[in-house]
C-alpha cells in the first residue's frame, strides 16, 4: 500500500512541477494574456500541491502505525 502511495506522491509532485513551469513559461513569453488564464494556472498548481501534501500526510500517518 505504501508503494502505491509513494508512486502517487511522485506523480502529484511531477504534476505540480509541470504546471508551475508551464505557467511561468506561458506568463514570461506573453502567451497568457488575460488575468483569468493566469489564475487558472495558479489554481491548478495549488490543487496539485494540495493533493501532494495530502498524500504525504497519509504516508506519514500510515508509517506511524497509529501511535
């Protein structure tokens, strides 16, 4: 079970990094012109970060053995 969670954590971390880099590149190149599109990139990043934090917390809880 923990192996699956670690894999899911890595996927969530990779998704966060991808959205972060993609959003920064889009904003720097000027391809994302309006404020709404910039906010969509930020919302996606925050969502993936939240998922990654939740999975990391779940791994730590399960590793603690209910102490």
